[in-house]
C-alpha cells in the first residue's frame, strides 16, 4: 500500500523498524544461501545507484496500487538500458533520454525535479519523475477504462503507442500493429519486472572507501553475469573466449548486459580508487595491503586461485561472513557465504584497496 493513515502508521513503523533491524544481519550456515537484507521496503535491485532513489521517489509519488518500483525499472531498462548519453539514448524516431520522451510528450510531463534550473529529458531525476507521472496517469486511465487485461499492460501500451491506440483496439494493440512493436514492448517489460524486484540493498554500516564501494556494488544485485562485460560506467555485453562465457553450448556473454567478477569490483571502487580490470591485476595492485581472514572489513577484496597459483575470481567482503560477487555465467550479482562462494581450497587471500 502507498498510504497508511494516522496513528496506525506510527505503530506499524515501529514494528517494521524492529523487523528490519533484525533482518539486517546476513546469516550463513555452512553451504546454505545467505539471506539478503531488506532495503527498507523499496523492493528494488539490479538498478544503477544514480537511478535508484529517483525510481523509489517516483513510485512513492503515485497512489495507484499497480505502480511498483520494478515496473519503472524494467521500463527504463527496455527504453534505454539506463543509458544517459545523447549518443546512446536518442532513438531513430527522436525520443530522448533514459525514459525516451518525444519532445511533444516531454512538454506535458517534464519538470525540473532535480532542481538544477533546467527541465531536461537527459537529467535522470527529471526523466524518471516524468516517466512516473505519465505511467501513474496511464495506470489510472487503464483502471477506469474497463478494457480487459492487466492495467499495467494497458498503461505500458499507452506509454509506447499513445492512449489513443489503446482506445482504438480496446486493449493492448495486437501483434499485427506496428510489426508487433507495442505488443512486444509490453510483454518484455512485464516478463523482466522480476529481475528488478527485491530483495533490495544490503544494509551497510560505517563510512569510508570500502563501505562506500560495497554500497555501490549492492545497487547492482540481480544484474546478470557476463564474461568480459562491465566496467567503470556500469554493465555491458561481454564476449566468449573459447572457454568462458558459454551457457548451454552457446555464447551467452555476447548477448548479456552485465558484469563479471572483476568488472563489478572495478565499478564499485571507481572513480575514487581506479582499480585495473582483471582479478589478477586487482590483486597485484592491492597485495601490499593484505588482510588476514580474521580482520576482514566490509569492502575488502577476496581472491581465489587455481591450486594457489593463477587468480581466477574476486569478491567484495559484505560483512558477517558473506561476500558480494558476480559468480559465473548463468548467475547474477548476489550475496553468498564466504565459505561456499567459491571452492574453499582455492581461497587465496584478501586485500584492502
């Protein structure tokens, strides 16, 4: 629910604070999965840090029950893959910015939400809040329309093709309309919402380089693994090298937007600490600041090597005996117990960037 009234809210709030405080401890039990912490109700993961707060704010501003953060996140991913540059986020039809607004539509929904003195579809805050306002209005129209189907599907169709097309077809336009563009747009977003749904951010206490890097990396939980993909600016498609990047006999990395283990670490620490690209190079750059396993702090880097020789994996210590890492092809950025994140016999050591 988006609105809780009066004194009941205060009571519920106290209960939730207690519950979330207890949930903030990550529990590892042998080979069991680590329990991911709550982000306080945001229910959002796998989203760049610069988008996250705005998505949650746009969701909070809408009172329609069908609006959830994951809907906005999945829609932004489909529109622009969270890209913000004019080169990457301008469509052939002239749509602009991460939420892909046409100039005429932007004139209706755009505002200076980030307070920088300019109303721009290229500003993340302005774009996401405008997207949220438009989607909230469309969800309301869909609910009141009486048309069959999921109101989210109807709203998404209105965002993509205009509400007039929804009225024309009495629902989501069929595959025969516009070569299936709107139909597929709706289906893709609804099917990928689960990728961005909680559990959300790791609860990281403290300050400093390591804690800040861990917080940044935690915003990417749920992002797929892509061998050779990712870097300081975020996830990207990877490549296959004859051995790595394959899934089911096919090259998965080249079509997956994500991180591998070392690019996630590089992204987390950039730009305050500019680590090199590979796990072995990251160890080489930080090995003069080795940390014993008994003295680990959140943000420390942990390394695994084949037979004590060639380093093949790096992870970020997340506290309470757990690590945050991009494990392998077919998996996503996740929290896992240090004891089972990789083979225990391959544990090589830890460093503090």
